[in-house]
């Protein structure tokens, strides 16, 4: 019979070997930057603002909600370049050069694993795009949530206070403004 101590040690080792247990060290936004991006707005025409949120996963519940926020940390990639990492209940806010970009995410510090669906976007200047880093079955996906433009101002609601605003840790000038 396994003791509680042995069971706890086994659970801890299993967690260390599984993806999603470790957490990224976030690059926190400054107070000034957070105040300027906490409410969704339209950026100048020379840039596109991206809000990348830790997203949802299915619950598998027949009686309760179909989705919940996932608790998995991951690395965010744009055009094949890792720009930073995201923990649960965080939103990465960054401005990118308008044009075509491919965005995807992987489990934190993983180079292989489940299929990573890549989202190709043709981003227009002077727009804001909300994206969710979701888990759909065995696939890691980036899904479009909201597009804010001058013609479609949408709800300029604030980012929910439960989400901490973070910045990319490294984003080259060929991608970020």
C-alpha cells in the first residue's frame, strides 16, 4: 500500500514531467503602459495592437459550462520567432508592424508536442486584434476573438481585472513597433 507521502511525491514528479506545470517569469507592464492598454482602443495607423490572452479549453461537462480558462503556460511565436511567454490569467499586449504574420503558441519551453495550429493574419494598421491561446482537444490554437477598427469600434471594454497585463520578453523590430 502506498503512503500519503509516497503518493504526494509521485504526484509531484508526475507534474514536473508533464507540460503545463511550470510557470513563465512574466515581463510585467509598467503602470503607465498598463493604464494605456487596459481599455481596448485603436492604435495609430502605423501599427496593429495585439492582445493575446490565455484562452479556453473544453471542460467535457454535459451539465456545466462547455469551456473554462486553461491553466497552461506557453510560449508565443510570431513568424517563427519566440516573442515571450504567457501564464494563466495573463494577457500579452504588443504593437506589431502591419502586414501578414503567422502566430502560434507551444507549451512552455517545449519544441515538440501536440499539433500547433498556426493562425495567419493580414493585420491592418490602426486596428486592434484580440486573440486567445486556446487548447482544443489535442491542438494548441490561436483564435480570433475581437477586431476593433475605426469602422467597427466594438466594445471598448477594459481587460478584465483578473488578467495581468504582460509584455513580450523579446520581439525584434522586424515584427514589433
